[in-house]
């Protein structure tokens, strides 16, 4: 396959607002041993992209400085070594960077075939949220069938994914969201009860819904502002999994006594700094447990809006405004 020498990508000459992102031309990324090169058809917009654009989430050493952490498209080149993929395969992948571009090189161990019946837009809405949920809810927090999980930010891309996968795998789900419309969406996706955090105390509702016992797992992206109430919402041997600090990273005047008396586990992780081996393990778990659910229609990505590549700034504004339900996806033009 003959490839172009240059591609269009989103450049960020300096950190700042959405308007700082500009389309530029440059060489295709290098394909290292173990990599695949994807001709990108669609790419997801995620909260870490916004943080990186602002200068608050620099890429790890060796990663592309180009924004974008999830892509879907066609493999056009395969690096040396075993990959499990061939040129022409349609895949989606968790990228270490470089997703806002017409071509993206990713480790083959972070890629999965499109679920049967999926197109590029739907496939591009999978990697970042599904890797995050599987790693934090199931691998780390160990959510099991019959347990109850409280999902904060239930209408976000992460939240809509967590609600569906937890429900499909036999858990009871509670969720928080910031409007009646978002709460209805959470309940439609499988939450037994959605809590409007602007009008209700989620701790009181969580305890009431569980007969005073508390929930087994909490997936939290708010952080410091919710910490004390999260601890109070957990059942004995409960697990709090923190994945972001939208409400601040500092905790003040919290009662940590229940961590001892209820044997609670407080954990957190970021996806991007994980090693290739760790990301491969997450990929393998998704392939075995979640991809069959996607293909059966039991779980599906929620896509709020699809925008053309050149409207990437509008996508970031939409993400920052926070009114969306589910994922925001870019569709790519061609060189």
C-alpha cells in the first residue's frame, strides 16, 4: 500500500483555549516494532484532551504531543514483530497520543477489532471510556454481580459506559447527574435510581436505596468535594475508585474513621501512564468480557454529537460546557 508522505493533524502551538488548536500538515508518525498504523476514520474527544490542551496534562515521555487518545479506522501498515492484525483490518484503539490526525500509530496490544455491525463512529467512542471503566471498576475495584455501584457523572462518556457494563454484568447501579434530562438518560441506560446532585444529597439517597447498608463500589471523577460523602456512602468492605478531580484534589475536614471501621479501600488511577503490558491486560479483559456484550447489543456507546475534523474546537467547547450526554466524536477527512 502506497502511503502519502504528509497528513493533516491538529496542532497546538501553545496551550490555551479551543481556538489555539489549528490544522497543520506534517509527516506520518513512525511505525515502531509492535505498532500498527491506522488510517483514522473517526476519533473521540475526551476530558484528558481538554486538560492537555490547557497545558495541565502533558503527554508521557515518548508519546505523540498531538491530542487524541482513541481512534477507529483501517490498518495501513504493521511494524515488526507479532501483532495479531493485518493490513486492511478495521480496528479501534487506545492511543498514547496522536489521535487527532489522519494517521495514528498505536501499539497493536491496545487495539481491538470493531464489534460486529459497528462503523468507525461507534467504534471510535469505545476505547478511552471502556478501558477506563474496565480497569477501575472491574480490575481494581472488583465489582461483582449482585453488588451495588454508585457512578458519579452518570451522563458522561465514562458514566454511560459504567452504567451499562455494570448492569449487563449483574450489578445494581445508582448514578448521579446534574439535570432531570440527564437523570432520565441514566435510568434508561440501566441505573435503578439516578440522583440529581443539584437537588438531592447522594449520600442520603444511596443509603436509603440500600436499606442503610451503603454501596459496594463508587466510581468518582469529582474528587475532593465528594470525598467525605463518598466514604459515608460505602458499605463494609466498600471500594472507592477515583479517576479524576473535577471538584478539586484536596480534602479538608473529612472523617476518615469509617475507612478503618468499615475496612474501606480507597484507590485511584490514571489510564495514560499505565505500561503497555497493563493496557494489554485491560484490552484482553474487554475482548473476553465486554466485546460480546457490544456485539449482542446489550451495551452500546452513547454518542451525543458527531463533528467533522475541522470543527475540533467546537467539540472541545461542547465538552467543557458539560451539557452533553455520552461521547463526542470527530470524523476525519483524507489527505
